[in-house]
C-alpha cells in the first residue's frame, strides 16, 4: 500500500519510515511537494485532518499526517497544539525546550504527556484519526541529543531515560507516535474502529473489545481514562466473574478452576463483526485460555452505539454449549476527573440506601463517613487508598457524576437486571469508575463453590442474555 506522509518535519519522517516498513511510504520531499498547511484548528485532530486532507485532495492518494505536541499539566496543558511554535517563531527546538524549562522553574508537578494524532485521509473523502499518548515527566535539564523537539527534556519513567537518550528503535516502541501507529496497523487489519459524530469521537480496539479513547471534539479532551500510569484500562468488560474470586480459585461440579480478576474477557482479542455509521460490534468466542478457566462454549458480543452526546454499550452473551452455563457480567467504565476530588459529588435518580457491609477500602475497612440513605453525596475518591463501594437493591435507573454541582456525565443502567452498582478509584488517579453489574462482587459471595453462590445468571443452550448501560455527557 502506498502512503504519502504529509509532514515537513524530518524527525517525524525518520520515525514513520522506520516503523512502516511494510508500506510504501513517501515524504512530501520524495514527491517534490513543497507546501506549508496553516494549522488553525482548535485540536490535534482538526490540524491533522487539515494537513492530510489538503495533500490527499491535491494528489488523489492515501495521505497520513501527524499533529503532535507536548502537554504539561502544571501549565494547563501548554504548549499542546502550539508545541512547534512555543515562544514565538524565532526559536529552534533547543530555544523552545529551554523556554519550557524556564516556565516550569520552581514547579514540583512536572507530569506531562506527548500526544500524537495521526489522520488518514482517503481519496474517497473518508477521514480517520487515531490518537497515541505517552506519559512522562519534564526534567530540570536536557539530557541526550537524539530525536527532535522536546525529546531531551522528556523523561520516561518505565525506561528511566529521557527520549533524547533513546535510539530511534527504542523510541519507536513506546512513543506517542508509535502508539498511534499501533492503532493505524490495527485499523488496517480491521481490528480497530472509530465512531464519530458532531460531538464525540469513540475509538475501540480489539483487545477486550474495549474503548481506547472517547474524545470531546470541541476541545480534544479525553472523557475517559488516560491516566494509564494508574490503571491500564478504559472500559473493560467484566465477564464471566465480577471482581476477584478469593485465591483466584472457584469450584464447579467438584472441579477446581483458576480465573483472573474480573474474568478473562477483557484480556482476550475480540473480532470486529459488524460496523455501521454509528455503531460497531465486537465478538469473543471461547478460546483454549477461556475454556481452562470457565468450561463453556459461548459468544460475548459488545456493541457500542454513538447517539448525540451518549455512548451506549450493549453486552450480549449466548450459550453455544449443550449444557447450562453460569456467569455474571458488568461494565467497568472510567470517567476522566481532576484530582480536586472534594468538588465532585454523586447523584442518584432516587434516594438510595448505601449498605455498609458492601463498602470497603483496599484494607477492607468499612467506610463510615457515608450517610445510610442519600440521593446526593460527596464522591469518595482517595489520594492514598483505593476505595470501592457498591449499592444494592437500586431504586434508580441512573447515577450522575457532578463537578461543583454541575453534571459531568450521567450513567444509565437497566435497574431490574442490576444487582449492584460499583464505584471505584485508584489512589490519586485522574479517573473514576461507575460500574453497573448484573451480579455482585465475588468478595460479597460467601462461598467459592459455584452451586452455592447467589446472584449468578444462568443460560440454557442457545439462550442469550443482554445487559445495557450508557453514558450521557454534559458537554
Ligand atoms: P508538520 O506539521 O509538518 O508535521 P511540525 O513540526 O510543525 O511538522 P506539529 O505541528 O505536529 O509538527 O508540531 C509538533 C511539535 O511538537 C514538534 O515540532 C515538536 O516540537 C513537538 N513534538 C511532537 N512530537 C515530538 C516528539 O516525538 N519528540 C519531541 N517533540 C515532539
């Protein structure tokens, strides 16, 4: 496949050519195209599309462009989309990172991320954008002269090195651009898909059939977890168990089985089975791995639908076996938040009783501060302990996350099928989970013998079970 890369940045050209060895890749220079597209978009996505679309319309070819930049949290995400122009036109790469170091002088929060948004613009008019991010910290002094741009001052904790000291190959394994390219390759293999409307862009991957990103198109912000340092998931499905079975062990028909936290589905590769304008479906069937931890032939389909400012998730479980099957299923969606936790509250549709014995922290102490009955109460997120709690016997069909008394997102769930609604955050993280579950947390079971458990779902051969939730964003 022939692709033109619409960039004048030779650092990017080097990285793309090194990574895309299976494609015929041409730079603008290779094609003798001398053009500078004005980047006047409000987001990385808008700018990337503008660059690639201009060249695609000119050449009639498949064109990719990258719009990228560095977001420093203590500087309100500056320089962001202005990374190439930070400090004004007269500066070179070194001048720009020196200015950034100066602007950060005296600041202790040096967390930052690189963002790369790749736009693919097809000759038939289709535009697709794919986002990759890489988290790290800004150093106090430059180190290394590899790469380009801000690489010498971007420290990547997992490798304990700055990007400036990495080889091209090393950077191309883990960088924001490499992650966007990973998605591009998945996209070409039909394993990754995007849904997009006026307000939102939703990217879904084949691993776990899970959402990769949900972007607010008006400002490019992520609406779900991007704090992958704290937790490596965005919206995993929990299937066929919810939570952690004690010692990862359970018994079924007197046989012992080992099963992962929240089951295996979120760890497996799903197949994209259908896609329409506003909806996609991914499917998982039994594998050798799943059969070892849960002895059934099954199909689990996850359908995502984008409607206005709402993302809908439908799980469909089918028993393809010739015996009765048991399971639980639930969502574990994250919602992006800031760390001023005290400004958040949770509001139920109706007053709910909060059972004390289903509330725990990571040292399993009950959380005493909660009222027993409430419609709205402060969200318990924690900077130093993981906190999870569950409401049971729900009267409400939705729960809403508010920030400074303004709604952020409302999560709708099927009340009659929902045995428990879980809430969880990782200490000091920038996301909060709201989890509608058809079933209860394994730690709320009193036994690990399947036949004695409560709140399980059963399907006879060929029967199916659906479970739905959705998230409506107040953008
Ligand atoms: P094109 O628009 O022609 O692609 P550009 O350099 O102007 O080239 P951008 O508008 O996307 O590209 O600006 C990206 C800037 O962000 C880039 O100039 C660097 O300063 C910074 N940047 C992006 N990716 C980087 C990386 O991998 N390492 C270091 N700095 C990077």
